[in-house]
């Protein structure tokens, strides 16, 4: 039993023992494995302990962790918490200063190296990083890709560039609780990251153009397509379903450990409530004016995953009570924030408030600070520079944490919180699930209560309907024009 080869700081749970053994066995055999463990099952611990076992066997000298910038601090916290690696990890930065060069040189002298690289860096050419990784792979290296579902689109630059720049490593692990969120097609690039030519063999050398050709072959076999007509008679093909999914499942079965929370953890059911709020006259006027303008200008445009955010962003901002251009409140204190203050007043415990837009976050922070004092309010979003300190303050003494889903939905363990307000949800089903699971996880001592603040008659209602169907907004309202979507 491989997990017994190391000393654990925290004894592994039964599911973690299985996952560690599966990963070590696969990595020493084929060099790759997917750890598809749902939230709360301990993917980070399993990955770190797997690396420790490989090192104990003399088969590993280095680890490269690729993750979103927002959760780099979480990994820095989790590494000493769940492993016995003593050397300090390095967060890669594209700097040429003398100070950073000295830090990098000292890092290269360490006996065991752990480097953390932001997933966002692969969106553009990064010759210094690419050169550094070629050197890094000279010794046996394990690449851990956290939240691997984020590379599902090979049409962008990020996924192909990541695949290309990690091919030289000895081992690869993919970590995610949601290997496919809306469609099994999402698994294509994740398995290609794990093993070059997993679906279709390359005729050497490896090329991005060939990778994308393989994607279209894969999509044509497993997707159900529909021609969608745009304004002006233009058409494009849209995926509307999948087929032969049993082939996909069979293909990946022996190369991944898949575990669901319901099979391993006895957690209480989530409790969900919707707090309906009527818009003020000024807010309703601004909303309907913008709605009519959008319908007039682009009402015949079909909603797709690529354009939905752009087409609807201004309506969503107005629905939250703020003008899109200036970020100013439309009518004094937005009705949704007034509802938040009224509802939370008697709750004694810690509270998370999630909102999508910066103006909403700043408005929430302002009213909570005025009511409860700055010592009781923390933040976790793009503008939060001291995230570890803010998180520590929230765990220790503060009552509120205000966060946005893009930053706060991943990597945070907040099981000491029992109440989450959702002022504005994201459109992505995956991000909604990840966000909710910050508090619904092992170690929770009470219930997990979620309160959606929904402005009646706005696009916010569409998000609630989509989440109830366990789908993203675009997938739930498939192939609708903007006009039809807004009139639904």
C-alpha cells in the first residue's frame, strides 16, 4: 500500500488512501493519472502525498503546480499543512530584477524543488518560462494541473500552449472535481494534457494544428450538432448534445480515479432560499430601457457561451442596482443591499456574501462596514492584495467575508461558515457548484444555508432556474436569441 510509505501529518481518509495508491500505481506505470475527486474529498492532500511517495521511492526530484493565480496562496498554505516537504516553494514571476534573480538561483540550489506557475501565464507566449521549464524537466518532475477543467477549450491559445510546455515532464496529474461541467466533450483536452495523443495518435512531431484537428474528429464522433442561423443569413454549428458517451467513459476509466462526495462523506443537505426583491422605480426604468435598447440593437443574436457574458453584462449590473458605466448606485441604497441588511441582522455566526461585479462588492463592503465596523468585514476578490491576511482575519474574528465567484470559488476551505448570501451568481454551473462547496464540506458543524437575493423580473431569475437544472445559463436556454431569452 503506497500511502503507508510516508508519514502523514493528517491520517488519510479511506477515499484518500485509494486515490493515493491509484495515482502512484498509474504514475509509475504510465506516467499520468486524473484525480477527479469532488469538492471536499481532499484532492490537494492526495496530490501532495502522491508526490511524497514518489520521492520516497527515489523517482521524483521536482514538482510543478499549475493553478489559477487566485489560489496560489492556498497552495502555499496547503503544502506545509499536508506534506513534509521542507524546502520553500517558488511562485514563478516574469521578473528580471536582481532580487528575484537571486531568489530564483537560491531556489535552484534546493534539494527538492516545488514551483507554482499561474495558469493565466499560458495565455500568451512566455519564452522565459518555457526556457525555465525545459531546464526544470531535466530531473524527474511531476506536473500537477489544478482545476484541469479550465483548459477544456483547445481553440484558445492557453490550452495548447500549456500542453506543449508540459510535455517534457516525467509525470502528470490532473485535479478537478468536475471533469465535465456542461458536456463530456470537456474531457478532451484534459486527457491530452495527461498523455500526448490520448485520443488519436500524432504523426510526429506534435503540432497545435494537429491537436485541433483531433478535436474536430473527436467532436464529430461524440457531439450532436445543430446549424444555428444568425442575422444576415449567417450560420454556425453548435453542440446541442452528446452521443456514444459510454465510449468516452470506458476510454478514461483506467486512467483516472473518480470519486463523488455522496459516496464518501455524510453531509447534510444544502438549504436554499430565495429572497425576492422589487426594484425601485428608477432601477426598473433603467433596466427596461437597457433591455429595449439591447433587443433593438442585437435582439436577433443567438446566445452562445462566447457572447452571453458580453451581451448581458450591462443588464446584470443594472439588476444589481448599479449603472454599468460609472458603477454608481442607481437609486441610493439598492433594494438588494437593503434586503441583505434586514435579513442578516439577527444571525449570530460568520457570513459569506458573494457578488459578481466590483461595484456590487464595494457597495456591500461599504454598508457592512458602516453597520458592523471595519474590523468585522473582510474581502476576497481581484482588488484584495493581502488575501492570506484577510482570510486569517475572517477565520479569527471578522463576521463577514465579501468575495466574487471568479476568485473565491476555488481552493478556500470555509466549512466553519453556515450562511452564504448570493447577491449575484455567475452564469457558469461549475462556478456555482464550486462556490457553494466552500462551506458544504467535511468539518462543517452546522447546516449550509444559501440565500439568493433576486431582483424580480431580471436576468438574475434565469440563473436560479439554470442552477436548479444543474446547468449553466447558456446551456439551460439553448439556442435562444437574445430577444427570446429576455422575454422568457
